[in-house]
């Protein structure tokens, strides 16, 4: 008789426990989905950031190559095409890995301090890469001295 009474009192308790376990598992699953989504977004931003850095470095190297060409005229003293405030813009269209990247590079020569016989050059390149809502921008700068 006592066993029968205990069984009747416990009816429905398994339903409450099962419901509790289902809710906890659902919350755990939802947390995992959000975590994976945030991780995927971070990877996308990192990839476009690296692409922008590579595009900026490529554009900067091109600007330096224009300022200091490998085939130099001895009378030109190593100076190439570097005009104060001149900028060059390049859109990478057919370069694998750098699609949708836009770069703006500039070169500006400045005279040194009074009495110096050197010329200072400042090179800067900014690249912007993106797709959809994700946009990454990186800037690279280099200074050079010609004696």
C-alpha cells in the first residue's frame, strides 16, 4: 500500500526533469551557434585585413620602385618619379587573392635640415579591401634618405 502511494506521488516528476534537460540543452546549443558565428566573423575580418595589408605593401613597393628605378641615370642621382603630393591609385581586379582591393599610394620628397645634402622621401600606401558589409583598411609607410 505504501509503495502504491509513493508511485502516485511521483507521477509527472520525470516530465519536469525531461523538460529541464531539454531547455538546458537548447540553451547550450544556442550558445555554441553564437560562438561559432562570432568565430567565423573574426576569421573573415582577419582574412580581409591580411589582404588589405598585402595590397598596401604591394602598392608601396611599386611606388618605391617608381621613385628609385633600377635603371638609373648617373646624372639623375637615383631620383625617379616622385613628385610632392603625387598619388597613384590601383584597383586590383585580376590579381588572385586581392580582388576588390583599392590602394592609394603617395610619395613626397622633402629637403633635409639646413646644411644637409640629403633628400628625405616619405612613402605611404593605404589599401581597402572588402566584400559586402566587411571592409578592412590597412596603411603602410616607409621613409627613405638619398645622400
